[in-house]
C-alpha cells in the first residue's frame, strides 16, 4: 500500500540528482502556472448521532460499549490519487497563489461494535479549492493553505433489528466544508518540483431518517497526507 513515509524517502533520495545548475546556486522562480500528479492517504472520521422517536437507542460510554441514548464513532483510511492545478505570484520572498485538486479512492470506516447504531461510511472522491501563502527559501517553499473542500460520501446506519430493512437508512451525496493545511515544496529543476502536504477538512454533517422516524446525523472529518510531482510552466 502507498505510504507517505515511503514516498518522502524517495523524494529525499532524488534530491542529489538535481541538475548542476541548481546545485550551483540557481534560484527557483515560483511564479506561474503549475500542474501535477498527487498521491497520498486520507483518513475519514465519522460521528453518528441518532435521534430516536420511540425512546430506544444507545450512546458510546467510553469503555467500548454503547449505552442508552447517544452516538457512535468510526475511523478508517485509504489511499487516494489525483491531479492538482494552481497559479502562483512571487513578490520577493513572499509567494501567493490559488490551487485546486481532485482525487479518487476508497476510504471507509465503521462503528467499532455491534451495538445500536451500527454504521458504515465511505468516501469515494475528495477535492479542494484553496488559497496558498508561502515564504521562499530559494529552492524551497514553505506555505500555509486554506479554502473549501468537497467529498462524495455514502453513509448507512442500522437501528434495532439488524436484518430488518425497516430499521435501515442510508444517504449518499456531495459534502462541503472548510479545509486548512500546510506544506513544503522543493524545486528539483527549473520546471519540476515536489510537494509534501498535510490537510484537515471539516465536511459538516448530513441527516437521514428511517421508516420508523428515527434520525441519524453523520458528521465527517477528513485528514490527508500526500505528495505531488508538479510541472511549473
């Protein structure tokens, strides 16, 4: 499986192979359009909060079991791959820019026990539109980033009788929220650079109701660690 650690090692090992011009002190120009290939890992964290109309229900009590009345929680992860596209303007050491990206993958989780509610969640795509602000140390760019995140997430909950579809409900759709992060970009040549980036996205919540009238609120957070190889025009 792809890991950020293994990719970071490959990036570090590749730095001595940069052209002689960069080794002799040439400075990267961070202005202009860039496009790149992205690969990384995403973690999906979901809280499932039920609202029971009939008085039945359970909540996580902190010792691995669920008690009457509240919510469950699931965490999981998976690999993602995609593309990024952006544009930078450099003012001395300061670099300002805009960037968007789109990735696909299969990132899922489930609630940790067999008590009510049992829930599963899956993210099939993840995208962002962000502003970047960075500081250039010659051929290295340190930056912070923030903007809007989008993800296609499907969620399902099973209440009361696990084998009875009357107590089952699911929801699938595009979730939106905010994203923040930071990264490091290293110029390898006058046109090629590599980025290591970490992001956190809060994607709000969605609600679904089963045939008995019980509601389930799914609140999703996504963490992303990824590397991208970019061509700078």
